[in-house]
C-alpha cells in the first residue's frame, strides 16, 4: 500500500506549471518537523494536479501550514552525465491548515462603553 500523510509548512512558494494542453501541476517543498526535534525537518517535494493545483497556487504561500495526503512516487533521470533520483509526494488532497493572511491580521474593534 502506497499512502503518505504529512503536516508541515511550505518552504517555498508554489510553482504552477502547465503540462500539455489541459493539465496543470503545482509543486512546492514541504518542511515536516521530525518528532522530538525542535530544529530538524525533512523536506519533501509535493505535486498537486488540476483543480487542486489551481487552489494551491491561488491560496498558499511560503510559511503556510498544510496537511497532505497522497502517494509516493520515485523518478530518475540523467543530468550532466550523472544518474539522478528523487522521491516526491503526488497529492490526492491538500488541506489548508493556516488561516489566510488577511484573516490572521484582522484585529477586532471593541465598542466604546
């Protein structure tokens, strides 16, 4: 079974790309804290597709907290004569866990009384 669930903060801005005529993919680097460690994190590349990609590109920014459910995918390629390999998460679902910046900055006014 290939299932992964992660909660972390975006370490990069979301990159939206067009693939072919009608496909979109949004990629971002997710920083996931290691259990029991204050400063150590693992960095995982996440790709979201189609409508989820559009939503990520529109509403997410570096530093925002998200939950990601998906599957692992490994890929390899050759670059500068060397074989490269990467493992990434293909997101099935991305949950936005931080409030939007506009909501986070709202300070309620108190009625004079």
